[in-house]
């Protein structure tokens, strides 16, 4: 329904700036007309404000829409606002309702800042990813996104703003950090879309703007060098637990932290399987590894050392905790394999072989 202005402007002389300045308060509130349904409201305490008067169809009550106080809002600016209200009414838009919608949007923007929405998004990821990963993701946002974007409403956040926030990190030579942070920002904005806070994600393509990360493959030995590795590990002057750990990792082809954190309770002797629970796996899925004659031999050899403890490869400093996953790396380096392979490179060697 098209709204019409029911109160037609009366033929009245427009106010002058001097008349507005000299208007004094009386015992009761009174209004001076400027024409076009614009009024100067003068109160008994001598304060003055601008008001626009109109009616809506079906309502007999007159509505006064306040524009602001004088002299903060000048006569000329009050007339501009009155003209805008007359235009809105001619188009069927109620000025007061439009203002209420804008105020509601402003309140939503204030409550839906990028950080506030990120905190809501984080709650949805709890239990879906490992606690360590969750902490690392949030730390990246704290360091590289929130300082410049945290207080920006998601409805106002743009691609140029996000790119500018990540440029300093790119200049530090941290392309992988930039890539991951941009990905997290995208996930947050997708959450904002799904929550009805914004209509589209403006950050969907920002990762393509930054320099690509140059992949450096793990250093690994060639298959024909396995004999040299096994022989060197067997005769090296290293702790027994470290020797068994390297051999265990080479035979099972697992990641360094998965090998070093192995528990006796994970060993199924009857079915000859080592089962790594989901919470210890990178992809958060349980992993079953058949135990060969060689891996069973390693377990039998280390049993006198750690069979009465929780971890198969306990730390030499504190046997109640597993040995550090970097232990194998340090040992390989001391044995002459520095710049030739790493503990993680044993997986690549196994894959190639």
C-alpha cells in the first residue's frame, strides 16, 4: 500500500535563521512551522529541536519524527531531512520504520563484529578437531586477523580490508601462515552467511592474491640406502630406547609423534595389531597397523625397559612421559644423516620403497 502524506503543507512563511535563533521558551511547549511539515519545537527550558509531522493510513494519531537539536542541526540541514521524508512517504516508506530498521541493523553490526562471530564459529568446532589444532587456529587469528579486523562488523568487512591485514605477514616470509589464516577467515565468514548475518562471503577468493608457498619436500634416503641406515642405527652409540624408536618408526611407517607416543595398551598381542586411537591421529581417525615379526621383536626387546610403564618409548628424563618426537631427528643427525634424512623422511622412504 502506498503511503500518502495526509497533512498537506499549509501556506506559511518559511522560518528565517534569525527567527530560529531568537525563539524563546514559554510556559508550554510550542512549535513554529517552516512549511512542508517541518517544525521547530521550542520547550520551556529554551531547548529547540526539529520535528517532522505526518500521518499513516488507518492511524489518526499524528506522528512526530525528531531530526535533532538546534543549533547542532541547522535550519538548512533540517529542511534537507524533511525533503527526504516527503520523498520516502511518496514511495510508500514510513520514515520512522526505516529509522528503526537502520537502528536495528546498527545494533546487529555492533554485536556481529568479526571477532564476536569468530567466537561463535569456534564453539561449533569444539570436539570436531583436536584441541591442539583448535588452539593453533585461534592463535593465528589472534596474531594476524583480530588486531586489525576484530572490531569490524562482518557486514562491513571487505576483501581489500582482509588482504591489507595479511600483507605484513606475507612480507615477513610466512606464506603458509597467510594461507592458513585466510582459510580460517573464510570459514568464519561462511559461518556468518549460514547464520543469516550476511548474504555472501566477500573473502572467498583472497588466498589467490598472495604468493604461493614453495613446497619443500622432506629429505629422505633412496631405497638402496636402507641397508646403510639399518646398519648404522644398529651399531650407533645411542640410547636403546632411541634405537628401538627409530627402528619402530621405520617398520611401521607412522609419523614421529605417533611413534614416540605409542602406549602398551594400544598393542593387541592376540591379533598382532597396533591400534592408534583417533585422538592421536592427524586426521582424527583411528589407525590399525599389523605387527610383523620384526615389530614384535622390537616390542619384546624393549619390554624389559618399559613393559611396566604406560609408554613403550619413555623419556630418559621422565619415564612417565613419552620420549620427545624430535629425539629420532637428533640421533639421525649425530649418526651422519644430517641433511640426508629426517624422522619424518622415513615415511617418504617407506612410501618410495
